[in-house]
């Protein structure tokens, strides 16, 4: 059997972790020993470290974007990925109020932009509409198995699975763990396709979003998919978040065939075949910052760095396979198929945004694609990992926002400065080694509460920029011009007021 699909077109395996911010993902080691870990602290200050062995495969066999932004919450981020535009254009400003994507007459979704021979499946969380007309299958996906809602209120082992093939009105009660069910259904769908059918599989994990728990094998009662020697208080949410992330990583390994066996036969399923995986571009991201009480930086729901910076990795399936499957399967050629060889096991400091995945994925499936919507905010990232050597920036600015009836917040940055808007105030910051010094919510005021939206910094320069006032003001003007010219808080608001 050939390791390539007969169509010659790449498959796209796109995975979204729910609530995993960049602040909790740390790297260690060098060269071929580089690994990623999820690192949290319990209430006693004990550091909890969990290896992410399978996501580390992507890390070593792909390009990691270290300056990737999302929006501060799940629904706006997902809507932007699927439409290629920012929230004020697609209308999903926050997860509240059962948000829905507008119908296809106003927006063209990512699966609708792909070549017509691509099969498109979505597995796991949707959270962009729970009625007919707003289902994933109304927006271009051929199949959805998972949940229309955003969370599992009764837990990961007591939830209702919805399947577009049998109708959303008749959900089936599930006692199998949601993370396992998600990868099982994705693998089953992929393996059921004709060998020459290219596919786009969106795997939207519920994990590690609350309700926080310790994943257990229902038969043996033992923990599954994480190191049982993980230190820390097992009753703390930070411990549970950590092992839930490890469990997600474990099931990613099962999906790609790196983890063998099952739990007394109950959890067995066939992974994606070598033939399919070798011709696959793998993309892994988080959807927003880490949750309050778990985050090491500012939490999700904020437009501060901690709330919007997320892990983003693009990896080559054939390069991954050579790490853990028999190299004989590939003959003498085990070079990457879809990434430039010198982009493997590397990181990029370029400004990128999850909205860029829209145009990137379309161009991966059709390099000549040009008929994009006129209002698109997405940029094509593929030259950054497909072409060898340094590449020019794909964007000069990054933008993120969150809005609802009570709150309007947004942020914009260039390489040097970041401007936050918390209605009606602005705050300007200077990056130091790609980081904001301290916290962004008025770090010099010990009475300031970063969890209180009403307790806002009023200084224009919250972080002193000694000796750089001229450059700071130039950057402020540049950021404000970009903000006022191109972005609004929502679809009905007037342009931002100009504080100058």
C-alpha cells in the first residue's frame, strides 16, 4: 500500500484543546530529546509536572509558534477559525447566550472553502449553535459526533452524545469518558473513508475544561492516561487539570497509533493508518488562556497575555511516523512531506493568530486558492513552515477581543508594544523579550483586582518606558490608527474613541 493517498492532497488533522493556555505549557530538553510538559501548582505551592509525550512528537516534528494569539474565550476563537474573521465581523463576541454562527449567506466557513472532494468531520465540542440551521452540518461539515453545547455539566463519564447522522434531537447517554469517545469516533470516521478521499478532521476536545476530575478506567478503577506518580494534592483542581491534560495527550497517542492496547479490551479501536497519517498535516492549538485558579498568568476571559496566548504547533505526519513506527514502512525516504526539513523541531517568534488557520488550511488543500471572502482577517501561514529559511512576517499586528452586553474589551499589538482597551480606558505596554513585564492590570497598584472588570488601570502607560517616550508615543499612534481604522468592538458600535 502506498503511504500517500491516491488523491495526492494532504489530509488535515486539526486538534483544539479547551482552556489550555501557553502559560502552562513548558518545554525542556534539546534536539531530539525536547519535550513539552503541562506545569501547574497546587494550593500548597507544589509544582505539578505532566509529560505530554504525544504532543511533544508534534513539537519535535513541526514548527511551534511562540507568539500565537487567540480570543479570550472559546466560542469567539472557534468562530474566528471557522470563518477567517474577527468577532466583530462574525458576531460571536462571547460564549454567553448560546452564541450562533450567522448563516452561510453572510459567512463562508472553512469546510465550505475546501475543495469539494474533501470529507469534513467534526468530533467533540461545537458551542456555536444548538438549533437547526446552526449545526456543524449546516456550516459545511459532513459529520459531527460530540456535543452542540460547550461543556459537560454532569461530568466526562455522564453526558449525552449527539450524532448528526441520527439527528441531534435524540442524544445517547454516554458513560464512556468523553475524551476517549471523541478520538474513537474521529478514528472510526477517518478509517471508514475511501483511501483516495482527502479529509479535514476537526477534533475539538472538551478537555481539560472543567468539570475537573481524575480520569479513571471504569473497570479497574485506576487512573488512565497519566503518570500515577504525578506529585501534588490529588484533590486540588490544579492536579485534576494537569492529569486531564495528560489524559488528552494519551488519547492523541491512541489516535495516531503510538499507544497500544486498551483497558481490558473495552477501549480498543483502530488508530489512523500509517498510509493516511503519512500524508497528513497536523495542527494542535489551545482555544484561549488557562482558567482562573489554574492559570499562572492572567486567566481566560481577559485580553491580557495570559488570557490570549495559546500553544500552536504545525507538524508533518510522515516525520512523526518515523519516530515510532517501523521506518521500513517508508522505504529509504523518511523526509517530511509537507514541511520543509529545516522547519522540524523549530520555533517561530512571528506574530500569528488562530484566525490565520482559515486561510492556511485552505491553501494547504489548494495552493492556488485565491477566491477568499473580501472581509477576511486571516493570513496564510503555510510559507512559514513549507518554505526553508527565514520568511517575511505574515502580519504586523495581532488583535483580540471579547464583548457582550456588559463588557467590551480588546487588545492590539505590534512587535514592540501592546495596547489594551477596557471600555473606556486604554493601557500601553512595551514588550521585553517577547513578554510583558509583570501583570497588565496596573501592576503598580497593590489594591487592583485583576478579576474585577470594573477595577481598571487608568494610566496610559501602566509600565514605565524610561527614555522611550517618543518611541512609545509613535507606537501608540500606530496602534491606535490600526485599531480605529480596521477594528470595532461589535457590529453596532461606533469606532473606538480616539484618546489623543
